[in-house]
């Protein structure tokens, strides 16, 4: 009769699931006008310039 073989710790490591890439994040559509305004206002507050108007797109460029 042969002696029992101790489990190899590397076998346990190799058996673990190793993710190959991060979980995907849900796809977001374009920001709504309200979301854009809220974001702009938060940025202005953060840099100490509350109430600054948003820049207007230049002629020839499409607004998002």
C-alpha cells in the first residue's frame, strides 16, 4: 500500500477562477441637458466660480 500524497498547494491555486478582464460596465447614452447643467454647476462650484455661464459651441461645430 502506498502512503497518501499530501495535496499540492499549487493545485489549489491553479483551480481558482482568475478573471481575464474586468466586468463590463453598462453602456450609457448621451447626457441629458439636465445632467449637463448639473455637472457644469458642480464644476463651477468646485473651482469657486458659481453661476458662470456655460461656453457656447463655436460656429461650424455640432452641439452634442
